[in-house]
């Protein structure tokens, strides 16, 4: 927003005095002339952008504040003698990094009539990044909630993370004291092959007191904001391993734990391989929250898969029961007494009403414990009957057995 202040400007004795007074201020301040050329910057502004005074003074504001709209807004406000308040912009620093800022201005004349516009700049990069990551996290949670199975969940996770947040990304499940790699992702398939070869040749040390090992033991993240050449060379003595690491482009690393039912179920690794793109505390918090969503998505996918398997199992049983009913009708018409189907996987006996009545048991369409039937077989016949049944199961063929049934009365 803007407001006209034509009659309200307070003159200062001299711009040099004003600038010296603000040189050591904590707020970023820079001055521009009517053409948008930078004529002053205090130490806070120079430190924030990475320039020296000689490099910065004389630049056009458009070379630093990269939005054409922002540059035009500032020039128009100078021309109209208006001040601006909390104008959002992006700043390109000397090292190429981008910062987000809010700009307010004040038009200041001195007693000689020389007028400059001073911009007061507040860095909101951390706030902006946190806001963006929170929105990204909420969107990701919605996407992951729709995963149908484990493969679908892993594919969705990878597409959300690579390359927006990480260049390298892995998910490992921790089971029986071992790590199982579920997903290794990179936007370049050729690089995935290189990373897979590296992990096979140099497995992560899960019992170590650093990196993945520390995260598995404590649940605390392993966070290395910047991997310098010195750090890598000090930590890796194997020349071939160091060469492979350098080829992967390791610049910044976050390893966080996945949890399930208050236990560590695995780890998620995020790697930046872009020079100058280093993770910070905001990224770390995002990674921890995202890992929680991954854990939930994989658990939901597992439950969906189990439910689908159970539905399929019940479908097969229903089909078997239909066949049994047909066999029952045939059996009754042939003078046979009853039929049954035994589910070996779940140890359930599905017997028709005639057979249940013969054994003195109450019929249940949900099936009964097979041992209710076995316990009714005469003790002298039981061993031979069970041997024949087991041989038939092992050989997967039909069998016949003759035995006596002990009724309720004995």
C-alpha cells in the first residue's frame, strides 16, 4: 500500500550525517536516487547481500531486486513522491542465492533540497520458507493419504520429494536388526544406478554412533548442513569410496527416523547435491514431519494390502463353499452323510450342517476349529486317520479314511 506525504517530509541536515548514523543499524537500509540507482547501503544490507560497498554502490536496483514489478513500483513511488510499506520482493545475493524481503520506503530531503529515497528492508526468507514448506507438507499429506498400496505410496513420496526438496532420497525399513532399502530416488535414472552400486559396496553402518546408526539408536536426526571437502576427506579414508561420494555430489544431508507404534521402523534420507543449496533448521523440521507422514502412509498401505488379501481369501472361501454346496447336494442324492472344507492357512473347518450334526457340533457358516472334529474321532482310529490326512496334504492328493466317531454320550 502507499500514502502521499508531499507536505510531511522532514528535512535532515545532511545525507552524510543520516547515512553515518544508520551505518551500524540492525535493519537493512539502502538509498536510491530517482533513476533507481543505489547510492548508499549500510553494513547490514551489505552483509545480507554479500557485496562490498564498492561493488554495491552504483548498481541499478533492478540488478538486485529481481522482480520487474517491484522495481517499477519503487520507481513509480519515487516519481509520485509516495512512500511504500511492506512490499514483498526477492533479492539476488552476490553468491546467487535468493532471499525474500519486505520493503518499506521513506523519501528524505536534506536542507539543500537534495532528495533520496531510503529503503528499509526486512529479511523474511526463513518465514517465507517455513510458510511454503508447511503448505507443501499439507499438500503432501493429502496426496499420501490416497495411496492404495505400498508401491503406490513409495512412488507418490518420491514424486513429492525429488527434485523439489531433495536431489537424492532414500527410504529404508529397519527390521530384525537390518536395513531394507524400499526406495532410492533421483531425477536422473543413471545416477540411481550409481547410488545403488555405492550402497551395495559400502553398506551403511547401523551400529555406528553417527549418521544412520545414531538415528536408528536414538531416534534423533543426523544433520550435516554443509559437507566440505575437508570434512569428507577426514571422514572417508578409502580413496575409491571418496571418489564415488564426490561423483554423487554430497553437499547437505538430513537423516530422520520413521516411527510406528512408538518404535523406530526405519530411516528417511534427504540429500542436496546442488552447490549452495544447504539445508537449515527449517528444512530439518520439515523432513521430520514428512518422515512421520511417510510412516503413516506406508502403514496405511500395508493395512490396505492386508485387507485386500483378506477380501481375496474370503472370496476364495466363498467360491469353495459354493462348490461344497454343490458337492453336498450330490452327496445327499448319493446317500453320503456330509462334506467339509478345511482352510489350512487359517486352520478353520467349514463343515455342512449334516456333518456337524453327525459329530454333535453346532453348525456355523463362519467355520469351526478343526480340533472340535478331531477330538470326536475314536482314540484307536485317530492316529491312522491323521497320518492319512497329513500324507494327502503333503502330496496334494485325495484320501479316504475310515474311523469311528465318539458321540456326546460316549
